[in-house]
């Protein structure tokens, strides 16, 4: 039996006063135990809010349960509406009392984890450091954007690089904010190591760079754990299993406390400033990933499924980006989709895929909002994404 749900919110079709649909809300499921992703539903609308997201997600999670699948996580990016959506679903995002796992909408004895996309959180971390210029690590020192800028300046002046990928695009990224590559190559272990070398060589601009190095190293390793995609990967990118799960959980808890302790130059914790989302999003995700590791690797499993290893990439928004790529390809690589063409292409995708229901399956959900126009409008990721 094929499982597919599709519905639209357009209002009465015979009323000229009804607004045209300008956005598409999409939910896809990604198999935790298998290599598949499936479009579950889409909703044509002219606007979104937390109430609509909450209703849509509760319906989809319930439909999945009726079809024999258990949604173990929901992934979104860091927009304010998504933050409110998780609260509506039952999560507590209070920095001093984070409860990222909320009750399953259709089953009283299981729960669902809230996830904020790691790639988006890394971009927000880079943006925060660039805007504030200085973040304070209590008892250690200051994390400075100037260290990264000076490193690029010194490398450009000398014509050599200290085994990192810093370029002008990395330090002057304002016109390319959406590129994940530029963010993760700045917040990386290679950049931290490159900054460490001139500090140990007593270069004046880098004498106080210890806090910057620690900040970059911790976020780099955290991103590796939250974005693990290969069974054969080594070191920090290796999959979490019963042998290393204790070490991974210990590091995640330590990093969570480190992030919550970060302050601005006025002594105010970053988690209570306007740029709090990267800290809060990463801490919520850490809580959820720890819960998933414990349930799927150490305890009896979820919905009868227990894993020998855990690949956190299954929780990433990359899965929905790949789906967008497939839909564009079926439309002749056209980036200017109409509501009708999007409907046709998405339904063709579901028919050709022909995925059948499997018993005792567990999946992660991705929820996304796309832009669409009545006639010609570029499709782009716009609001929220759940995994």
C-alpha cells in the first residue's frame, strides 16, 4: 500500500477576492533505517504562521503513525515562526530549562525530538560573531572576528596559507550569506590551527587568540557530530555507535554548557540577546540528538527499532534540498515554477517513486516553506524546514 498525503489550502476557487498562493509548505519523511526520502504533503497558501505549522505537523505525524511509521524527529531552520511552532508542539525552549522532546501526537508512550538544522545554525554562529565582533568566554578570554580577518590578511600578504581555505569571500560574505560552505570553512579546526601558529610564534595580533581557537574547535567538532553521513568516516566524523556513544554524549553536554556560557562585551549572555538563535538552536539540537542516541543505541529502541550506529545526517535539511533538485530536474531545470507546474511535478515525483509502507518504520520529518507565484516566481527555501 502506497503512503502519500497531499492537500492544499486555497480557499473557494470561485471567489476573485481570494489571495493568490505565494508559498508552498512541504513536509517530507526521511528514513532513519533506510536510504529513502518521500514527499508526504504540501500546502499552497499565501502566508504561514506557527498555528498553521502546528496543525499541519500534528496531522502528518498522526497519519504516519496510522500507516505504521513513527516520526522520531522534526527539523526546521532558525526562523522565529519555527521557534514558536516547537513550543506549540510541546517543547520548552527556555535556555535555563530546555526540554526539546515533545509528546507524540498519536501515541502516548513515545515522543518526538525537535531539531534545528545544523548547517543553518553554523551560518547564524558566523553571522553573530561577525556582527558582535567580540564574544566573551568567561574565565578564558574573548572570541574575536578580528583574528579571522587578520589571519586572512597575513596569508594574503605573505602569499601562503596555513592549511586552511580562507579567502576574501569568507571574511566579506554579506552578499553570500546563504552559502553553508563559507560558514563551515571559517568555523573549522583548520582555521583554529592556523590562528594557533602565529600565536605560538608571538605575532602581536594573535597573542590573545586562545578563546577564538577554542570556540572554532568546539563548533567544528559539534558540526561533525551533527552532520555525520558515512559509515566509513573516521575521527570526529565517524558514526556514533555503542562503543563511542559515551564519548559523544559527554562532548555534546560539555559543548552545550560552553555555548550557554557565552557572553557579549556587556556581560549579557548571548542566549538572551537578539542573536541568541544559534546558541539556543544548537543547545536544543544537542538535547534532542543525545535523546535519540540513548533511545536508538543504548535503550530498547523506538517503535521496535534499535540501531547499531547512528547517522545524524538523516536529520539534516539537505534531504529536502535534494528533493527540490529532483523536482526542478523534472521541470527541465526551470527555476520559475507556477503553482500548477509545482503541483504536477510533485505528484509525478510521488507516482514514479512508488514507495510502499514498511511495518515498524521510523522516520524523521522535514517541513519547508517555498516561495511560488501565480505566474512566474523563483522557487526558493523561505521559511521553515522540519526533518
